[in-house]
C-alpha cells in the first residue's frame, strides 16, 4: 500500500464527510444589517457522506459555552434552517484544519441555486479542491440539489482537482439518488483517479444517513475492473453509521457481496469512538477479512486534547503492538498547537520514541 495514496483517500473521506441532520434550535444571533434573528448551533464533527448532494451537516452538538474551549463547527442558519455560514473555530478564532477544507464557508440562496464561498483562518477568500473559488449548486422547487458547477476567482467555470466540472443528481423511483459527473467537454468522468467509478447511486436509511454507494452502468449494478479496483472488481461501498452520526464501518464489495480490495489494499475499515465522537482507533482489513500485512499499517490509535484537537497517532499491528511504518520508519506522530489552537509542529518518532527527521515523510491523517 502506498502511504501517500492512503493519506489521499482518508483526506477525501474526511473532506466528503457530509450528511442529513435537521436543525431546529440553538442560540440566537442578530444580523445588524438585516435585523433578523439567526439560529446558531455548534458541533464537534461534520457528518460523514460520500457525495456533495447531501450538503454539510453537523454531528455531536455542544453548547455555546462549551464551544468557547472546544474546536467546533459553528453553524449559523437562516429562517428556513439552511446554513448561511459554517465556521471551524474555537471561541471566535478560526482554525485552518477543518474537514470541510475551509475555515469558513458562506452560503447564498436563490429560488434555484445554492452558492458557496470559502475562507481561510484569516477570513480571507481561498480556493479548495484544486482551484475552486466558488461552488454553485442548482436546486429544484423542493430545495433538492440537482447539479453542481465549479468556478475560479474570475468567474470562469473550471474543473476541480478530479477533473470534474459539473455534477448532476436525480432521485429515482426506488428512492436511490443517481449521480453523474462531467468534464468541461461534457464527457462523463470518474469520481477520482483512485475510485474510478462513473455513474453512482446512493441509498439512504430512514434516518437520512447514507447506507450504500453503488456503481451502475445501463441501470445494472456492475464491477469496476480498472487497475485501481483490485483483482476481483469493486461494485459498492456499504456504510454503518451510528444514531449519533459516527461512521462505524466502511466496507467494499463486488457485485456478489464478496469483500474486495481497493487500490490501497484494504476492503474494510472500522472505527472506534469515545463518548464525544472522536475516532480513537481505525483498523483495516483486506478482502480475505484479515488485517493488512506487508508494507501496510493495519491499526492506528489516536489521542486528543481537551479541545478536541488530535495530539497523537500511533501505528500498530493487529495485536496492537506499536510498529514502524515499513515505508518510512515512523511509528508515532505527535501534534503541537499554540494557545489559540493553530498547529505549530508535527514531531515524528519510531517505535522506540526516537525522533525521525521530517525529510521525505508524510504526516498521517
């Protein structure tokens, strides 16, 4: 398994961690310009999802008082319970390691569009997902997202880092949501180079949580057999999400329900959580339902400080013995922050806790 590519996927999963949670209460803020009252809520996490169709929603709500000392996603809503801004912050300090890819996102709505702009920790405009400065969703009369396009700072439509210029979504008679993606030439393109899937269909449970992401071709469930889809093909992903919105298990199957490896050599991972929804352990298995082996790291355990910031990640084998990553010799990552919560340093150690110079190493996610 290639460490860089595993980091890419885990980052992508993090970036795409979205879902459906209704927001009906919370603190109130008054907009001095419009003299309207807006609801505000704070969440420790962003709900998992695999598609931008779902929107951005929070999980593990905390109080405004707790938010003064805990890293959180501050959601401000309009009178229709739609987010008008999402800020990753501690108290009033914006932080730049949000799972959304931006310290702050603002939303603007019309009868047929939802527009998002992105900002950094200094509250300055930034680009995300390549050179995307602005994302514009099309919506139908019910508010359902039906499409998405990306734009640069000059207002030109562009492709994101995965060569996607636009998405389309539609709800099928069986309740599944169909997703297709296109480049600037109008040609259908894959999800990304590591997950080379074209048409996707998403299934949701009664809670509104995504249950499955499946690959379809001509209305038929099919196996992706591209190079990055392992040796027996990949057909669908299954997601086990708790009532609190925690992704407990992510499993990859072929069309007959057999575990199937992705490009990184794993077919399943499981997360363990603390009471606040922070992942304390992530373990990986291959298509034989065995812990990853060879040059792969099967288990990672994570610790957090009182603010909810990750302070340590330890690499382990299936027996929970600390091991050095075969690719770079790193066994432990230690993360440092200043008093406001901004990252200041990452220290890397081997399993004997001897410092390893950062040259030619890749931080764990």
